[in-house]
C-alpha cells in the first residue's frame, strides 16, 4: 500500500511539473511574439521616419543591405542552432524541446534581422561613406596632423597635464573619509539588525545609485555653473562621482567578508565598533587600497574628459585647439594624454601587485 501511495504521489508531482512546463512554454511563446511585434514596430517607425520622410538621403546603399543581411543571417543561424530563445531560457524551457524548434528558428531569425535593420537605419550606417574618396582624404589629413605634433605649446600642455593629475589626486584623496563612512552605512550585513538602520541603508543605496548614474561630465557642467569654470569644478565633479562609485565597491567588499572572525569577536561580548574594528577592518584594508588606487587611475582618465565642459586641466586646452582646428597642437595634447594614462596605468598596476 505504501508503495502505491508513493507511486501515486510521484505521478502527481510529475503531472504538476508537466503542467507547469506547458504553462511556461505558453508564456515563452507569448514573450517571443511580443519581442517580434516590438521589433516590427521599431522597424516600421524607423522606415517611416528615416526613409519616407528623407527620400533624398537614403541612409544606406545596396551594398550595406547585402552586408547587413549576411551578418544578421550568420548570427541568427548560430543563435537558432541552440534550439532555444531568450524567452525559453527565462522560463526554463529545455533546449531540446522539439515543439519549440521551428517556432524558435522563425522567431529568432525575424527578431534579430528586424532589430538589426532598424538599428542600421536609425544610426545611418554607411560603409560607402567610410571608404569614400572625400572621407579617406579627410582622415588622412587629420591623422597626418595628429602624428606631426606642434611642440611650441609643450610648456602650456605640460602645466595642464600636471593640473589634470593633481585634480584627479585631490578628488580621490578628499573623497576617502566620506566614502569609507558611507560604505559601512550602506553594507547590508552591518545595517540589517533593525528597521531603522536598514532604512538608512536603503536610502543611502538609492542616493548613491542616483549620484553614480550621473556621469562626471554632467557633474562638471553643474559645478561649472555653481563655482565657476576651472579645475575646482572638475575636482568637485570627480569627487562626487568617486564617493558614489567607491562607496558601492567598498560596501560590497564589506558584504563579502568572512563571517567567522565577526562571530568569534561577537561571542566575547564586544560592541559594534569593536566588532567592526577588529573583525571587519583587517579583512577590507587590501581591497580598499586596491579600489582606491584603481579609482585614481580612472579619475586621471576622467579628468581629461571633464575639461571639455570647463572642468580645467588638459581637457580644456584640448577643446580650445580642437575648436580652432589646430590639429598639430591637438596631436601633441593627445600624445601627452596617452603617455600620462599609460604611465598611470603601469604605476597603479605595480602598486596593486605589491599590495597583494
């Protein structure tokens, strides 16, 4: 009797799984259909706005179309060879399910081709323009000027690049105390003990995510209006973004610590501060140092960009000469930027190797 009951229970479970699988299969079909109809709508709007309203300037040639369909067909074949679609993967449908084979092949081919075509049209990609005589002549003129730098502005560029390095350094150093405090307050494993601390954690995560989502160049524009154009605005923009970015990295390092030392020190009756200082801090010093050095490296690169909107440093000088179409001077600035970034990358890599 017990054997029959177990057999019936197994059959019931099996039937439930089959029903659930069929439901998921139907959901996958509908999701695939949605993807296709979405792509068709995007394609139709792209055709309408980019072709029928601009008949005099078709954004592609027949050669582009041939290349487009060749690439998209190859990728579609590779994709459909797995016999599963994105929707099937989302709902856990097995890739060897024979029912989905032909539908998936049709859906995936149509989806990929229409999406690729829509993107090609919207971005007005043209292989012909890339290799046109006029385009090649312009590229040759610019690259020739870039690789024959004008050294008469070397002193001015050297001062600007030094300003850029210090701008990035101060933004990184000044952000450290605030970042460390915020990283502990935004670490889930430290703030989940009661509702109030968890509320603080939740709010901080929202604020930091918002600040981090705004690029430094946008912050540079804001601070250029706030404190005026110059390196101070650039430093503030980098500092704000560094705080938000490093706080996330630091907090994730805290959340990934070994809980053994924490439990051991907690068992001795230590308070919260003692637990953090003796159990958590020793585990996060090396990751914190590594993240900080890496962020300084990033800030040096960023500092060259925010100068384009008034953030000071070499970027401001670059945009000035670029606006005057003085490409030989631009060539010297670009070479100096590349050299400094390469040196910074090498030095930071060596420091991280020494730390670990």
